[in-house]
C-alpha cells in the first residue's frame, strides 16, 4: 500500500524524530509545518539522514493533511484546538489521526512535569471531538522522547496505542513497530490516552531529576501482546 | 536499625506478597488486618515461605500501627479513609506511611481499568490529609502486581517513589530495592502519586487484554538514578 504519513509539527524535535524514523523505514512522509519553507528544510535534513531515496517532502499543515492517509500530531498543546479546526475541511475520507500531544502545564506557563486537566479527559479525546466523522483518532507516541528518536540506534521504549477504532489502532501499532526497538501494545480505548499523556509528565520529571532521556517498557505480558517482537 | 514494618491489608494478595518479600529480606514485619486471627494465619504462611527465622507476626490493624515505624497500606480504596481515621491515635512519632492504594473505579462498582477522581489528586494525597502532623506519607508499590510478588524469583518491575519528605522517600527506595529485581526511582513530590495510581489502571487493562501480569520499567536514566542496581 502506498500510504502517505504526514507529521504535523514535523519541524519540532519530536515530529522530526518520528518523521526521520519512518522515512528510514521506507514510508512516504510529509513534514507539515505552519511555514512551508521550514517544512521543506526539515524534509531536506531528513533526506540527509535517511538517504537520497527517502520519500520525504515538506508542506504547510493544511496541504500536508490533504495529502495524507495518516496524520501524526506532534504539536504543543496550546496549538491543538486551532490546528484541528484549521484541518477540518482538509481530511481525506477514512484518514487516521495519531495524536501524540501532551497537555503539559508548560502550555500555560506551568511546569512540564505537570499536566493540565482537559475537560474531555485528554488531548486525544479533545481531538476526537474536533475531527470530522469518519476520521479515526488514535493516541500514541507520547512517551517516546525526541532525544531518543533523534539519536542513532534502537529506541528503548514501548509505544502504547489507544483508540476506539480497532483497525486504526492495529495500523498504528504496525507503524510504531517499524521504529527499531519499539514494541507496540494495544492500550485499549481512547479514554486511556489520559494515562499515556500523564506518563509523559512523569518521565519529564524523571529526566529533570536524574538528567536522562527516559522511556517506559511494559513487562510481564506474553510475547504475542507486543507488535513487532 | 531494628525497625518494624507493618503491612496493613497484609492478608490480601498485594500486602501478603510485599510482607513475604521483606520477611525473606530479613526485615521485621507485622501483618495487619481487621481480624487478628487472619493476620496471624497470614504471618504463619509467610514464615513457611521465608523460613523459621523470619520475623513475622500478625496483629489487628491498630495494634500493628502502634508497633510499627513504617506502615504500608495495601487496602481497597473504599476502606482508605476509615482506616486512616482509625489509625490516627496509634501512629508512632516519626512514622512513615507508604501508600500503595489505588482508587480503582471498581471500589464503587466500576472497572478496575479506570480510576476515580480523588479531590486531593490521589489516594496518597488523601492519606497525607488524614495522618497526624509529623507522619510522612510516601506513595509507592502501586505498579507491582500481587502475582509477581507472590511468584518465585526476581520482580521485573521498577518502583517509583513519590513524597514531599526527601528522607522518607529515600528510606522507602532502599526498602523497595530489597525486593530482588526491583529498582527504585525518585519520582518527585507526592502530587505525582496520581500518575502512579493511574498507571496501575492501565496495567490492569493490559493484563485483562493480554492475559499477563504486567509491570513497568523506566529506561534511559543513568545507573545512579536507580536504587539497588
């Protein structure tokens, strides 16, 4: 299948890291940004890392959305509602939105080791309210740090995937498992995104306290539970 | 130091597992229960597992509290407030309360894969409101499942420890690291207990979905961050 993955916020470190990893894995990737020029520059850098045959381009966010079957949101929480409203007319039918957004209190001047309470329960559930019907929302990638994605070598972190759409969840688990080292787990319904988002705040606190780049692994499940391993 | 550790709710699987592990490690352990007879029976079973020299006794919860320097709460959330009110006159000066309680929605007839919202932020923060001044509250052990503790061999799970009392947190990290396989991490202030409690709900969901006994490991931190390794 010749799907296209757009990473919106793909010029930021988290989005850049994910876009690079998928470009290396042979996926067709669009880097989305408010500024198409910055998006193209980021795409150029990813090509340097992933090789000349890498299928990476850069576009303004709305154009990236219109071009993509699967969109990954790696944006600051303060831009979450506005971006989803902007994208609403652009979605392809049957598109999947993968929300990696974390409502860090830093969005309103607080600490990155705390989250804001989102009325819907989580940023991903907020996204589910803002996408057109027929677009599936999947929560994933909140716990994989940018530094780890942008470093060389395998990623020592599991990706827990939550969605109310079982097929979309499966697609995203397979995509996650394309990143070397990542094991993807079915984390159940989208409502569990609130826990994934809060784990990020905990990991940020651990990073600050212990000067590291932390991730999580889930132990004790049968091998079949983990996609890609 | 000849401290005494009381595990309240020590006849339940989680408390029994922790009490056994610490008895095996040579600690002086009191199993606390509403029913002193059941507490004594559990203590007898722990001796069978830990050996005849194990220092384990069983007592009613209030008596166990009065006898202990460090109390571990492994009780259902629906008994949390009542037990802490009952214990209030019994605490030794300078005692440490380690709260492993998780406010699962199952406490009010809901799912064990969801948590209740606790006004104070978490069960552990609720505990901090209910103990006498001078008693430190530490949140820990929510994410280590009973099945893993009661199985033989090392525990494949990290214990994240949160407290506003740095000394008490350190004491509990050292105690956690006495369980083979466990690495203990400073998870910051007590307010972060809300995240630890919710991780348990996520792990329970994973256990149900994948038929396992899950735990968590934190990756990517320097070795010095982990007590006991």
